[in-house]
C-alpha cells in the first residue's frame, strides 16, 4: 500500500470517527423508523438538485410550487430537519478537505 493510499484510508477513518459523521449516521438511522420517509426525502432532494443543476429543468420548473410544498411539509418532521442539518455539516467538511487538498497541490478548479 502506497503512502497516499494509507493516508487516504486514515483520512476516511478520521472523518468516520468525527462528530459530523456520527451525527449524520445517527440521523440516518432515525429516519428509518418511518417507513418510506427516506425514499420520499431522497426523491425530493434529487428533484431539488436537478432543478438547481439545470438538468431536465423545464419539467421540474413546472413542478416548483409542488416541490416547495413538499419541502415545507418534510421540514415539519424533526428527524428530517436533523438529518438535513447533519448531512450539510458532513458535506461541508468533505468539501473543505477537497478544497484544502487541491489548493495545497496547486490545482485550480474552475469557478462554477
């Protein structure tokens, strides 16, 4: 195993042992107590991502009002809010690791 592979494995283990990851997994488990909720949330998150990403946006734009209504309904569920907050925290952590890595090795990703 190369030193980069070893360091990568150590980084992964470090992230997994951190509070953000543990909180995310705990919230993920809490969602499983409600049959179908994870799937419904995943579909909604996917639709919202595609809306902002621009792929198939014409169809999704027609459903924006419906998406907003569903999103507001989902946010009334405390477990959903906790999950989304934990997911965001973990995503930001991973994004910061990525940005630091590419910055330190001199890769300049394009602005998006």
